[in-house]
């Protein structure tokens, strides 16, 4: 058996977004913006020795079911041969795009391991569609494939969506209280998201800087009615200490630029914006 | 005065290409494919103290005139205030995209230093158009902005061009004999380039892997009549040692995957494909 293949996929925190549903999952997605993070997910795909060779997917050692990952393996026609072992710096379900990272990392690593000979755009499309169809994310995969500070101008996979970016590299801090269900929020009234998200995007396109991104995100979170009390308190405390912070979409999580959370007295995790998009590693 | 800003831009070796001229430089460029490299150019932009504060542009300590860089500074309206200091791992004029790297690095660093508030796509467009209008390159800037192993499906700046990629990360070796003039080659009969480039692109799109890229590049170099005797000898020696190598477009330079040149007995420089596109650094 040849060696396993491993991909690294950056985490991604969305600051604001407008959901853009469509019948074709390659055209569905979201407009919005966020930060990709050097904290991310390493996904290793190996060949199974036989049908009893361990669980199909593990995350930090625990077996789990993850429909987008299963769909990616099916799309590459390697479901019966592959085993996916993921290790994450980030908690699942708290807005860091871990499910998107696992889908995209699986696509890259499985393509490499099994010689599927797909292009990057094909693999990103496969992972994006798997996420959209599972209802676990709308814009993480295309952002994670790009790296940096992605602006999602138009929704969808490569060939449909349109990306730009904020030219910036910065320390990022984050503090997580718990999870919010993407599926539940999207099942509710999304009209406030759509209008607040469009306003935020206009602001950022007009002035594509990190401070604008965070300020637009803060207003979006308030206008869209997504701020929880705990998140609101922390964001206000960072702002009072002259820092820049907002809420992660969708998790009960605060992100801040530079030393924003530390300076306000919180014990936060720290990383940086990720210069590289998802990629294979040795 | 605030601190200078620095950007890193990966080197880029094109394996094959078809020139695609157009009146609008944002639509002009080339189709083709190549590798971005961890060996690249660091471009620092600082504010000049006064009009006599040193040369406008230096590369590895030497003052030089570089029209694409000057055009980028003009486009950002900072020509009178900026000084550009570049340091390169790579020789100029030998096919590594150093001029494109300097234009793109200047765009990113000057935007950051002087608070121009442009988006990534705007800055890439500015640098791409400056390169095309100066006649120093056609596809390096968009490839260097992306990173990885870019396939240029359609020519032009963001919003016009269309990119895909080979999902791969690999050691790359290179050996340089001297320079070839991009402007001179493009001023000659480009029909053989166009047809050989289109064939090579079809082959790579059909099977987007690194070995295909190098094999398609080798055939392109022969069919387009660009191989020099020295380059031909080295490529044949690498192939004879079961390695994969081709000629860099446009320089009298050979690139090889993995230990291709070393295994064939050559004293080559080594780096890797670059996971990240051009980005600001601390």
C-alpha cells in the first residue's frame, strides 16, 4: 500500500453573509466575507486494508458521521476504499468551518491518495456541493480554498461564484461559548440576513480593509438579530478597550483583530489569517 | 513616519503558454500552466523622506528602472512618495516572473503602506495590466497571485481571466544558463506557440497532474521551437535518469520535479511549489 495523503485546510470565520439558495448546489451559496485562519484541520486519507479496517471517518480520534465527507468520497468513487482521519485545532459547530474543511480536505487528500486526477476547481466544487446539500455550510469551502481574507461577491462553486479579498495579514483572537445550528438559523426567517448582509457587503466593497470588515460584521450581527447576550457583552468589552471584534457566523463565538480579546482581559485563543488556501502537505 | 510594508510574491515558472493579445490589457494575457515557487521576491515599500531620498527602485541593492513597478506606483498615485526595495531569491530575466513579482509585490505593499484601500482583485489587475503594457509578461501576475500550480484557462486579470489548478505540492529544482527576451519571442512568429500551447492545455485539462504538466511542457517547448541546445541536453539527461524536467518559458532555464536535476548529476537550486499566493508579511 502506498502512503496516506494529507491536506491542510484553514479554519474560516464568516463575519457577515447573505444566503443565496439555488436548485443547483454549484450555484447556491452565500455572499459575504470572513477570515481564513492558520488554525485549521489536517485531513489524512488512507487506503483501508479491508471492510473491517476501522471507522470511515474520525475527528480527533472519535468516529463520527459527516454527510459532506461521505458525499465527497462517493463523488470520487472511493467510499469503499478510503478512511478519513481528521485532526482539528478548532471546535466543531462553533462557526469555524470545520465541516467544510473536512469536506475539502477529504477531496484534496483522497484525490491525491487514489490518483483521481481531478483539478482543484473540480475538487472545490465537489466539496462545496456536498456542504450545501448537507445544509452544513454555504460559503466556507470556497473561502477555505482561497485563503487570506475572502470576500464572496457572488455565490457558488468555481465557475459560478466570484471572489475578491481584503489585502491584509493579521493576528486573530477568538473565544468560543458554544454552538449555533447553521441549519436552524437558515430554516428561520432569512429576510433580515439578506438585507443586512447586502448592506455589509456594499460597505466592504467600497472600502476593503480589515477594520471595515469587522465594523460591517458587528452591524450585521446586530441588524440580523443574531447576537447572543454573552457574545454582545464580550464584543462591547473589546470595543470599549479600543479593539475590533465581532461575532462568528454561525457560532456563539467572538473573533477579534490583533490583541483585541487579550487587551480586554479575556483568555482567548490566538492564530493568524492564513496566507494559503487549502493544500496538500507532506 | 509609519513602518514600511512588505509583501512576498512567489516565483513562477511557466511550462507552456499561448499568448492572447487584446487591446484592453485587463483582457490580454496568456493561456498556459506553470508552478509557483517558494523562492520568490520580497518587496518592501517605504515612505520617502524627501525627493532626494535614494533611488525609486532597487533590486538586491542595485538601483534599476522597471516600468511595470513605476506604472503600479502611478496607478496608486504614490510615485512621489514611495521607495521600492526588492530582494529576490531568483535571477531577473531567466523566466521566474521576477518583474511580475515586483509589480504585484509593489501593489500589495504600497496599498498597505499608504492606505490606498484597494481590494486584492484591484491590485492584481493593476499589476497585470502594468506587466502586459510593459511587454515583460503575460500570465505571471495572475499565477503569482493565486499560488500553487496554476492553470490559466482564459487570459486576463481577475473578472476576465479564469484559473484552475493542479492539486499538488512538490519539491522543484532549477538550473539557469541565461536569459531569453520575452519581448523578442513575442515579437516573432507566435503561431507555433498558439497551436502548441492549445494542445498542451487540452492535455493538462484532461489530466491535471504534475507529470502531465511537465510532459506537456516538454512537447510544447519542442513543437514551439524554443528549446536551446543546452536546455535540450539537460532535459534529456534528466529524462534518461527517469526524472521529469522541461524548459522554463521564457528563460534559458530548466525546471524539474523532486530530485530530477540532482539525480542526473547537476548542481541545481531547490525549492518547493508555493502553497500561498502573493501576500503581505510582517
